[in-house]
C-alpha cells in the first residue's frame, strides 16, 4: 500500500490554511549511516495499529524502529520482525526483550531507557505511544470476565494516562538528545470534550493556563469519584476509556506549549479500527489508522506542527462539536 507522496490538508476551525506535501524519505538518493539514522520507539507494537505503524516506519531508510509490548515473547517478536522484513522490505527493526507494562512505570528507567542508552547512545527521536487498554464492551464481546464500571476507572487511567505520561517522563532525557524530537500520542474520538457534562470541566481542560499538576489532580479526582459512584454529580463522563484519552490529549497540548518549537507534540485519533482491543469489531483496517501517526513521525523539520489533534491526515478542533 503506497501512501507517499501524500498531500495532507491541514484544517483549523473548518478552514484550510495550509497544504503539506510529504515526500518519502525512503526516496532519497543516499542511504544514511547508522549514526545519522533517526531512532523511533513504538509501544504496543506487536499487533494492531502499533504493528502497522512499525510496518510503515520500517520502510524508511533513515529510521531505526524499536518495538515494545506488554508481554514480549522473543520468538513471537522475532517472527513479527522477520515477517515485516521479508514481506515489506522493512529494515533496522529491534525489540526490547523486557515487558513494557504501562501499569508498572517504575520499570521504565531500567528497561526502555536503559535499552536506548545501551544501544543508541541514549538518543530517541520519535516516540509513538500507541499501547492502551479499553473496556469498550464489559466482556470484550464475551472473551473476558465482566469488569464493573467502578473498577474500570483505575485500570484505564493508570494504563492510558499515567503509564503513557510516566513513559514520556522517563524518556524525556533521550528525546532531549534529538535535534528534532517527535511525540505522537495515539488518542481517540472517545476523548472528545463533549463527554464532559460540565461547562466548568470543559473550561478547566481547555484553559490556556492549564498545568500538568492540574491535569494530574483531575485524573485522580475522576477515578475517586467513579469508585465512589458520584462522578455524574460533577459532570464527569460515563466512559473511563474516554476520560483517560481526554486527559492524554490535554497533557499533550500542555507539553506542546511547554516545549515550544523544540518538540513536535501531537495526538492522533486513528478511528475505530478493527483490532484485538475490540474483538475486530472496528469498521476500518488497522493499517489505515497507522497512516497519520507515521506521517507525523516523518514530517520534514521545516513543517513544524505541535499541540494539534489529528484524524485522517487532517487537524481537528478538540471540541464537543468535533465528531
């Protein structure tokens, strides 16, 4: 499937204000040396959207891609890499043989960051946070035990928000070594502002003065209220997955503001893709959901875009009218 060259229409508030033409780095005449290649890391890379992002990155001559997942089986990951190399001509694929479990952030320094320090001199250029958990059906269409709603909040937020945020923190020194760091957080339409039923909450999360401390307190508050059964009283949503992704979008916007022109920080809604997470009930292939994260990872340095939310190669307003 050929996505390059690709024209991206950049939309803002419904108005087209620029057109981005992305030429494949793989089409360049020279092959970069190992020391000049960009280092990318993708979480949840063993299947679904994560694997498809790796498939696209692996075709780029100037990128080394690191795969991570929660339960790494070396033989399975080797099979995945061999398959990508043979069928898709992917190159420079590596995997971290230790578990990268977002619910165990205290292990990140000794696993992920150490791997990057040991193998790539501590430099990371691209971080794609794709791994997540979702209770989009109480029993995942009959494949798992039922999890009551009040028990879903802590698992969802600990994984999708806290785990992702702690990994970003752990790898910040590695990203700071890059000349052009890219942070791409895979979010969801479930994290739209419209899930909040309180004007005060919407104003809190969209404030230009919002801080990370305030986001963290809000995420703790949501979990506590859900577990107490009182979340609706304050206008909080009946979706733990959605709230975890809303928090991630808000966090990414603040990080973009903090890092200014140094980092590109963006969120992507991949759409409702058919993956194991929804028992393949999604209405679009995972390969389609991987396109925008890949393109953000490979944007030329002179096309700087940060603090934006993307869907199908277009920026979208993060609002209750978005979807």
